[in-house]
């Protein structure tokens, strides 16, 4: 099934409610809330999810992956402190919803996905929306490697459960740049880190709450 590209009054109302819910859960960055308020999440889900797309929940997408919960998307985006024109590397395109939120904030987003089916789908979606998302660039590959030829990046966001901070990604971050990454803490949960690169290449590390992501896997493929 394909997503419905009709943004109706009901969707807008449900989005307003979602924004209020996220405020209640502690999201304070108004620019992030505005981006959530104007991005039709139901576009990134199958039609079967049309009515429930604005519940604050993760849902299954193709290739046994998930679209992140809106709270998680808002939380990670808020930590990234996006400025218009930021060059952002995202690992784990998935449904492209997080990607679209970054783009709505004026970032230039370079996003990598290891599942070919998801890359194809997001490319088609970009065409369907008549280049509304011209500041998004999709890559099929292994996110552990990043995009060395396009580095350095102002910001890097990882949207899958990372075993550690991948060294190659750290190298591709600018000095004063920010990386937001959920790192495995137990078998099922990750601790959200915000790492800021200092002038000597070290990290200023801040830790936040626990989340639960699908795993970050190496290589390309359908596993
Ligand atoms: N931001 C997405 C989250 C999708 S779930 C959304 O909200 O829809 C995480 C995604 O990371 C999955 O699609 C998974 O295939 C992808 N992924 C896992 N390991 C990866 C890797 N090494 N490189 C690129 N993508 C990866």
C-alpha cells in the first residue's frame, strides 16, 4: 500500500493534539514543535495507519523496521539544535519522517539507509512530493562508514541502537559539531548521548533518558 498524500482537516487537528502532547512530555523547542505541527506523519506510513498516525507511538514499516515515536524524533531533534543551512548526516532513514523534520527546520540532510527497499520507497516519495524535499539526499549504504567524501558535517544523528560511537562517524563531525546517538546500555535499551566535538577532537558528553531503537547493523542488506 502507498501512503495517502492528502492532508485533511482531521490530520491537522490530530497533529495539533500531538504537539500539545509532546509539550506535556517536556519538548520545549518551539521550532521543533512547529516542524512536527506542519509535517504530515501519515505520509510516511501505510494507509492502514492513516487514523492512528498521530498517536505518540512507533509503528512497523517495510523491511521489519520502525518509524520512530514522535517523542523520540522531537527529543533527538531538540538535542541537535538545528540552525537553518546546517549540513546534517542521518544514519537510518527508515520511513524518512525524522529526515523530513530535519528538512523542515532548514537543514540539508544526507541520510543513509542499509535496506534497499526503504531507500527506493523514500526516493519515490521525494518524486511524489514534487521536490518539496529538495534539501534531502538519500544514500544506500552502511551508516557505520558515514559519507567521508561529503564530510565534515555540522550535526550527526543516529536513529538506530548503536553498539558504541562509530569512530568513522566521529571523524566526520566538525569541531563544535553535535552528534546525537542512542548507545546500547542493556540488551533492549539505549542511553541517549549528546556529544559535542571540542577543538582537540575530544567529546563533551551529556547523557539523557533511555530509549528503545531497532539495532544498528553493519553492512548493507535485508537482515
Ligand atoms: N528515523 C527512522 C528510524 C527508522 S528505524 C524513522 O523514524 O522512520 C532505524 C533504521 O536504521 C532502519 O530503517 C534500519 O534499517 C536502519 N539502519 C540500521 N543500521 C543501519 C546502518 N548501519 N546504516 C544505515 N541504516 C541503518
